[in-house]
C-alpha cells in the first residue's frame, strides 16, 4: 500500500453509513503523488501526500 515518505500517512479504515444506518467497511486512502524534490543537495523522486507537498512549497 502507498505511504507518504515524509509523514508516513497511510490508509485508514472506517465505515460507510447509509441513510438507513447500515455500516459497511471502507478504506480511506491518502492522496499520494510522485514528486521530484531536493533532499540533501540531490534530487529524488518520492511518494508524498498532497498536504506535505503543500507545506513544502510554502516553506520554499
């Protein structure tokens, strides 16, 4: 399963709840993107969630 290489965010599990209050299992997946970022002077391709990508762009 895909995980963010910065914060470690992975899939979470819960229930979908219908109008009649029936519960079925559901997997909430993080929005993982492949990005080319500079780490210690070298550019690397990393799998990163969009919230980390947004905070990286704000800091630069």
